[in-house]
């Protein structure tokens, strides 16, 4: 996708050759004229979306030979590579950033804490979800770095899916918050998850297929420090057949929009209703 950086638009281009190989580059385009200002060859095939880490944008991916993982920091205004960090082990990784720190989580559970300015290794640990289970967020949901903990909804088939929080220094599980709908069928995994963080709280929308084949949608407000569910809301009139509501947040207001309408909820500073 496109990444806006000042008056630039940065887009990834992947070229495939006849042997099945691929080469990836970043193109910096003038946002007014569309003229190309620079082209940066990437040393990997990118995983996930670019991560905003202050003055730099951090990217990660598997090396072109498939033998390792690289995390890189780019100044996209100038089209310049500022730092590059090689991680042990193959496979993709998931990134999160807060302030001057970046974390990289690999599917095997290895967790790397890096300085966002220069890629310097600040700490390394390992988290454990279970035998043969991938340490990765549910598709299209983020890995959140919140103080000294990471929070995510794991990509795990479970009868009791939960949001998990781990200490980034020790890898210790700090808390888990079950989010299974009491009416959910099958594995209990939701068909859609939206996870947002704001002012010490987590906003979680889940949609499960209920016993009557309708979507059971719930919005939960969690305390980020303890995982305690402070509120649970069932939006009314926003669900129909396969139309699953979406949650967005901004300026202290939560909006859940779906079929023919939307529900607005005031933020915690306005009594949280």
C-alpha cells in the first residue's frame, strides 16, 4: 500500500523473474506530480505494513535467500537506509513501536527489543504460547507495545480465545482476557477482531458466528495493565448476515459502524458510556 510521508507517497514494488525469484523496491513519488524522486532496493521480501517509529519508518522481512530475517530503519523523506538489524532464525516477524523503542516478534516466540533510532539491541527474550503454536497476532490485528508489555490477540485455534499480554523484558505472561462469545460455535475463534489502544485501555471488537448462524458482535473495554474487562457492549442493529461491524476510535469517541448505521460511545473521560 501507499505510505504518506510529508509531500511524498512511498509504495512498494515487487518484480518477479521467470525463475520464480522476486526483487522488492520502495519508490518515493511526489504527492503532487507523481514524479519518482527515489528508488530503494530492499534486501528482503517485506512482511506486514511499514511501522511508523518517530522520524524513521521500520520495515521487516525474510532475506531473499530465505535463511534469515532483517529489520531495517529508513528515512523515507530522503530515501536513505539508516540502520539494519539481522535476527537469528528464519521466518517472518511482527513489529510494534512506542516512543524510541521497536519490538520484533518471531513466530517461534523470540522477542527482540530495539532502539528505534539506530537499531541497537536493547533486550531479547522469548514468549511461549504452547507446543507447535505460532507467536503471531490474529490476521489483520496489531501487535501492541504498551510500556513494558506487548499485547496481542494470538493466531491460535482455541475453544477459549484470549487477548494476551507479555513482559517484554522477561517474556512472562502478565495476563490473559478470554473473549469467547457464550453463543459461539466451533473453535470459538472470532471471524473478525479489531484491537486498539488508548490511554491505558484496550478497545476490542470481536464477531463470532452464533448458534443461529448470525454474527454475535461485542465491544469490550479492557484495562491494559491487568486485562480486566471494564465494559462489554453489544451494538444493536448493526449486524446483518455477513456484514460485520467495524470499530474506529479518535478524539475520545468510539464509533462502531455496520449495516445501515453506527453506534457512538463516549470515551472514559466522559463516563465511558
